């Protein structure tokens, strides 16, 4: 494996062990087991362009151009239950070499708020054994501008 591949793998696994922001009243369905974020057997991912448009139209780059610590990647991981409700949000920030860094709290709070506002998650059939899943977004920020959104 190359060094860059090792960094990316570490980045993905490290986000599973970050501190979560618990949302009151969020309860997983069934026995509380979650599909991992990389599971592709279910079609619970919303339209990418709908999500992208939500962030692009509600994130104002001008508000963050003159703030300190305004370049890097913000990684938001969260859980979705069988009802399409979200909770257990966690946020990590990395530079473009996948090393932990500090990004302005105002930027992180805005992207977290916009993520929590999404009410587009499809429920999983109650007859399936596992009814909960994880999602994550990666936001690339450069000089306060939202340059890229990656979903998984």
C-alpha cells in the first residue's frame, strides 16, 4: 500500500471512533444494529444533486472568507434510523493531507446545522433484520468557500 492509501484508510476508520453529539429522542430501530456506511445493498441514499443544492444554496461563502482557520475538510458522520430520523452526529476536521487540523467553529456549526436540516432519508423496510444505517459527508473548504461535497 502507498502512504497516501494508508492515510485515506486511517481517515475513514478514525471517524468511526469520534465523539458523537447525541440528539435527544433519537432511537435506533429494532435491535439497534446499524448497516455500515459502506453497505451498498440498500437504496437509502437520497438524490446527490438535491443534497448538493441544499448546501450550495444555504452556505454563504462570503460569511467565512475573512475568518481564521477556514481551509480543510469537515467530516460529518451521523446515524439514521428506520423512520428516517437522524442523530449521533460527530465532526472531525482534516487538512488536505488527512491530518487533524482546526477549522473555524462557525463553519463547522453551519455545515452541521445544514446537515441536521435534511429530512430526506428514506426508511428501511421493517421486515429487514437491520433497519438503521450510518451516513457521512465530507465538505472541502478552501478560504471559506465550499468547494466540494462528498457523500457516502
